[in-house]
């Protein structure tokens, strides 16, 4: 525990296909190299928050809202946030409005101070919608631009200036009327729409091992969902048989951020 306390910052994140992990890791490396950076489902996530003054909370935006798993993590650890100073980092494939503000407002109710909000556009992780498909070069360009913004933001933070993406009144209105008001039902609770193609599934168990919610089990040689999907697309992007879908009816491509990140 003594080693963890050496760092001013820490980061806790939810990442499905690697976008948010990449962004949070890069920012933290520039701010406080070696500081702990842990997945939200990790058993030490809560103790990591408890041990640090400043926290970067990262997550992908879903229909202009924070994922249910992130909101639950905040509320289940309500006592830990009092007095903490938090930077909310939200990744998105397109429009968000107040993606960072969604978690920020909840954290403020728990007694946290919001240092800032950061929005980063990344390749869309939705693997079963052809409308969101982009070329490899387009994906690399988005990641390069995000990395450039992270660099500028890190320099600003070192000088005491935090970004304010998604935190203002007009951002709140844009997020509310742009998507959240119409699609709130999709993010109000965990999703039960995950579909397994039994003809394709071979029961390899990759999805069950990857799921942050432990939502999938292999029964009778086939993966079975249990209605607690957080829509991270981790299982869909990694299924070797392309047997899992959520929004669409077939997997168009399988995206993972590390395949497009340059050294």
C-alpha cells in the first residue's frame, strides 16, 4: 500500500475494446508516470480510489450517458468520493454533449470536487453496425488526434488548467436533447438484448472470461447471457466465431484499439 500512496493521481476506467484504456493510460503517464491505472471491475478499484487524492475516471459514452456499471461503481462507493478531486474522461464515437458531465454530476452529489471533464473522439467500438464502420486509416487518424489532445491537456493540467468538456449548462442541454432523453431506457439498467447465435457459438468461453459483469456462462457447449450486459462490446469484439451481437444482426468488423495504435 505504501507504494500506491507515493502517487498523487490514480485512474479507474471501464474499457471494452481498448479506447478508454488507451486514453486514460496515456494521460496518466504524462501526468504521473507509474501511477496506478486499474479497470473498474478489478477487485482493487475501490481501494485504489480510497488511497488517492486525485482520480481520473474514464469510461465510454453510451447514448450520451455514462454506462450503468460506472454509475453503480460511483454509488456503491459513495463514501469514498467525499473530498476526492476527480477528472472525468469520456470517450465517444460521435456526439456526446455532456458525456463527462453525466458522471461529474453524480460524483458531486457524493461530495467529490470535479477538477474537469475531457471528451476524446475515438473509433466507434460498435462492431455490429455498418453505419459506424470506418477504414483503418480513419481509425488511426482519430487515435492520433486524440493523442495530440491528451498531450495538450496534460500540459495544461501541469500548469493548473483543467479541461471543461461536457460540464457546462449548454453541454448538458445538448446531451439531454441530443440523445439521452430519447434513449434513456437503453442505459437506465443493464441490457438484456445481447444475442448469441447458437449455430456459430462453439462454447470456447472467451466471452465469459472477458465480460466485466460476469454476464456470460457456457452451458451445454453454448454461451448464455444473463441480462446484465453493460454494452462494453468486449465479448463481441473478441468472439472468434462472430457469434455475438447487440445492436445489429451480424458482426460487421471486430475492432480493438491496440491494432491501430502506433508505437
